[in-house]
């Protein structure tokens, strides 16, 4: 009898036939049950132990790939580490999760992708704090500080370094403490805190000597050398840099040691540039450059290339200098593309930290009459300089155009340096695999072969670089001429179209305030020319601020200083302007941004008497030539009352603007049928943020704002418009209102404040707001460069709008005619106006003082009460001037 159970029921069978059938069924059922059981077991999730084994295996495999150090291996390692993170996270193993996240962040640092680096380091910090893992928190905070340091965000760097130092001292890690102190000392150098830097660095050096860390000593010695380099003590700096190089070469041949060796070589090269020993500088810098390539140190590569540019200038090899300069800028362009997802302040800080490379290259190219290439270099920097640093709407940084000879050298540079990197990676990988044990016979042979191959590859690379000293010294030929550069073609096409559309011959001028000379590029519809004047950039910037300050009171005659600036800025240009030039488009530089070009004086008259003037922030044909309406309607927004506001803890008081009501009435006809334009006016309490946004949605071509607008350079949260109800509308808030000025052909701000009074003023905030407004839809902007006289402003605005509306001329021509009406006395009434408080013995602006005793009082013309530029010159037009 066979007894079996199916579905929980017991059966007994005696019949043999049935027994056989049932027995077969039972057997089949048994096997089916067994297979199901095995399948369930096979599908069941792995145990915690199995997961841990897999996670550790994945992490170790990723680490092996990471150690190879090539860009390709770093990318492969990233994928593995990401998998490890998921596995550790599933296990709730926070310590190892943090370790994997931290390594990913460090890889992104190596790849120059700082935005992603900060993202992963931030994730790591969150995990570490949850786990209270101070052992990982300290180096992590140091790494975050290093990323901010590299971005030029020195205050954020110091903040993270100091947090790291506190934690490090708690866990008593002297090695890390010394590293952090060294990093803090480096930031103090950048901040100009010399003694703090030396004190901190010597603390670091003492700890490193105590624990016998040769590599660490080399780093700190190099940084101390940097303090002396910054203060101009060349021989003392050279002593420390040389000690650093000797020690680091004794410390080993891993990537960190190579990085410091490259840094020491670059530093020594920089000293020899200063000492005028350019051949020695070239020798050290090329060694540094090769090491930078080996370890994929993009920042270091760009810096070393820039130093090679300066070296070749000293060697009187301008074409080789241009090659190295373009290579440096192209690396920076690549790095800029990698940080576009970071916040604007961080991008702006990084951009400021690398600006010198762009400016030096542009200056060298202008000096060599390579003007189209210089324009492209300036554009590549300016394109993203102001409020245009986000991944959604900005252009991606593009590479500079190379001559055929430069392109040939760049190709060889890539191939030959890649060969060095690949052999070096193989050699280092093999040595890592062998570790501390003795290599066997086969491994020894492999090491010897690779070392020989590496030596030969390095020699080939260095020979190629040295050959450039000869090849770029030969007389230039077709290989040294650039192909067509799109920047110049686009600008000349725009000028041609503008000249045809307006009937006014239009040219563009790029200003460039160099270290030793003022230079400019003059672009006409069919030519490009370069102009220079021998004046130090610092002196020119100071002179510009002096004139800006004098223009803010009608009490003193600005003509002597305006004539000095004319001689520097315009006189060299005047001889090369086409005779029928009517309109000049200016791309401004330095503190010249604070000076209306209309106020330059040739001893007989102001520039406004001869030319229309407008400013452009970007060489964008579509922007400059965009069509305009035949007739306008408008929105007027005004605030006439005194306002006291507080922004981020800082209090401001703004005086009442008594002429606002009169201004709005004359322009828009509020209760006045003789107004120039139909439209809507919101005054005082009616002028709220909600009402403003509602009115702007009607997309009227003219928006005229008569209220205080305060600019703070580089600080969007402290740059704001005062609304009629006393509230504020910051640039940060405006940026979030996409298309805020959509359909607006002219945005007028008739009561602005710039930041020129600040010691670090550069004028960038003037261009900055204009660039933002254009990105938010405005075709052009008319803004003032100082606080205004109410009566003269109302008269100027009325004449400007009436001329533009009635004569159907360009905005610049209408503004010029309105300015001339005040300058020449076509307006006869006596001015009743607010004026600035009387000056004492000196006019003080930043650190620039003008002795009142040396100034002449301004006497208004008998029939021209508003003839001083204080009344007629404050407004500038930026963007589409049609």
C-alpha cells in the first residue's frame, strides 16, 4: 500500500494498476515540489553576508581601476563606485557608503568636474554626520575646502578648513592637521594676509618634520615660498621652492608626489620669469607641464601653459606665446563647461580667478596685430562674465581658433603626452600590483621595458616642445594665418546691417585696459584695426573714477580730466575712424564703464557733439539687429517718496524723487492729453511687485522706471529696485521671473546707483544688470551712472522720447539730440534741483582724492543752465540702439 499526501489529504491505494499510475503521479509531484523548492531558494535574496562580500568586492575592483589614474580608468571606476554605494546603502553600512561617496567626489576633483565633486562630497558629509564618523569627517571637510579653494571661493574654503581643523584636533591626527594648516596658509596668501600665512605654514611644517612626512614638508615649503613670491622676495622664494623640489623627489613617485613636483617646477619657472632668465624658466615649466599631463591635473596644466606663454613673450617668441596662451584658455574653457551647474557666485569667483589668462592672451594678440583672434579671446571671456553662467540658457564655452601651425602642434602635443601618460599608468599599475614584495623575473623585465619606453616617450615629447622654440621663430607664412573666425564675421555682418537699417555708419570698439597700455579694437563693416596708448591700467582706472566723481556735481569743471581721458582713449582711435562714422558701439572695460563716452572732451567740444554712443555687453548679431516697433505704448513705474529699507541686515535710506510725477505726466500723459505715449502709470503705493508683474505681462515696448535702483557688484541679493510701496525687488528675485521683460524694446531706469565708490569697483555691475535685463527679454536698457537732478531728468527724458517718437530715428540719435538740447541751452528755464552735499577740501572716491584747490568752478552758460554733464550725461544706452 502506498500512502501519500496531496494538498494536505492522505490517500491509501491497494489496486496495483492504480498504484502504478498513482506512484508515477506521486513521483512526478515529488520532483515538481523539489524543483519548486529549489527555485524558491534560488530566487531568494542573498544574505547580508553575501551582500557585504559583493559590496567589498565591487569597491576593491573600483579602487584598482581608480589607481590606474587615466581619464578612461577614472570614468570606469566611477561606475563601479556608484554600484558599491548602492550596495553599502542597502546594507545600511554608512562607514563604507561614505568611503565610496568620498572617493567618487575625489575622482570628480581629479576630472576637474567641481560641481559633481561638491555634490558627492556633500552627500558624504550628510552620511558621515549621521554616523558620527569624525575619522572621515575631518578629511572630507578638508576636501570640500580644497574644491572651494580651486574655485577662488576663499571664504568658503577657510570656513571648511577651520571646521576640519577642529575635528582633526579632536581625533588627534597630526598628519591631517598639518595638511589642513598648510591649506589654510595657502588661502591666506590669496587673501593678502602675509603674516597669518607664514605663521600657519610654519606650524604645519613643524608638525610634518616631527612625524617625518617628507612629501608633506615639500608641500608646505612650496607654500611658504609662495608667500615670499607674492611679496616680491624672489631669492627667498626660490630657496623654499628648490627645497620643496628636492624633498618631493625623495618622497616617492605616486600621483600626489608628482602633483607637488609639478607645482614646485612651475613655481621655480615663475621665479625665473621674474628674474628674466627665460631659458631656465622654459626648462622647468616644460618639465612641470609633462607631469601635469601625466596625472591629468587640468588646473595645473592651464596655469603652467599660461606661464609658458609669459616665458615665450620674454624669449621674443610671440607666436609660440600665443600657442601656449590659447592652449591655456582652451583648458579653462573646458573646466568652465564642467562647473555650469554650480551657483552663480562660485562660477563668478572661478571666472575672476582665471581672468588673467584671457586678458594676457588678448593683450599679446593685439600687440602682434592678430586682432580677430584677440576679439574671439575677449568674447570667450565676456560671453559668460555677467549673469550668464547657468547650464540652461548659456552658450557652452568654445575653444579658441588655432592657426594651422598651432593646430599641428596641438595634435602632436596630445598624441605624445598621451603616450607618456599611458606608459606611466601601466608602470604605476604594475608596481601597485607587486606592492611590497620582490618582483619576479618576468615582472622585473616588464618594469625595465616600461621604464625605458617611458624615458623615450618623455624625450620625444620634450624634443617636440623644444623644437617649437625654433619653428615658431621662423618668419610667418600661411601656416600662421587663422582661418575665418566666426566672431569677427558675425560682428561685421551686424555692423553692416545696422548701418543699412539706421542710415548711420556704425562701428564697434572693444576697450582693453592692459597692465602697461590701453588698447582697443576698432571693427568696421569691412575692417578691423588695433589702437594703443602708453598708460598703466591702474592710472587709467583711477582717472576714470576721478572723472566719474566730478560728473556728479555741477559745481566744478570736468573738462580738464575729460580731455586727459580723451587723449588716452579716443584720440588714437579718431584718426582711424571712417569719416562717415555716426554711431559707435562700445564694449567697455575696467572703470571706463563708469564714464559716459559722450563726456570725453577734445578741448573744443564733447564727444556727444560728434557721435551717437551705445554700449554692447555681448557680440550677438541677433540682439543688436532685432527689429523694433513702429510705435510704442508703455508702462511707467515711479516712486517719489523717501524710503528706508533693510537688506540682509544692512540699512539704506533713499531720498524722495520730487520730479517723478512730473516726469511720468510728461511721458505718459497721466491726466495730461499731451503725453508722448499711451500707457499705464503706477505711482507710489500703486507701484507694488504684483502690480508691476501684472503690467509687464502686457508686453508693452517701453518700460520706464523712475525709482532708486542700487547695484552691488557681484552681489545679486544686495542689488535691488525700490518699489513705490517701499518694498524691494532684488536681482535674485528678478532672475526667477523668466521673460520678465519679454517684448520690452527699451527698459529705462532713471535713478540708479552704481558701486563705483567701493575700493574694489571695476564697473562690472553696470554691464551685469544690462546683461541680465537682456536675458530676461529687454532689447535695450537706458540706465544712469549717478544720482540725478529731478528737473533736468524730466526735461531730458521728455525730449528723448519725443524725438524718438516723432522723428523715427534711433535711440542713440534721439538721446544725443536730447543731450545737446540741454548742453546748448535750448531749454531756457532756470534749474531748481537737488544737488549733492558740498565737498570739503577733497573729493574722495575709494582711495582716490582730488584736491578741490586744483579744480576750476563751473560757470553755467548764460542761456544754458543745464550745460554741465551732471545734467545731460548720466544716461547710457546698452544693447539694441535702433
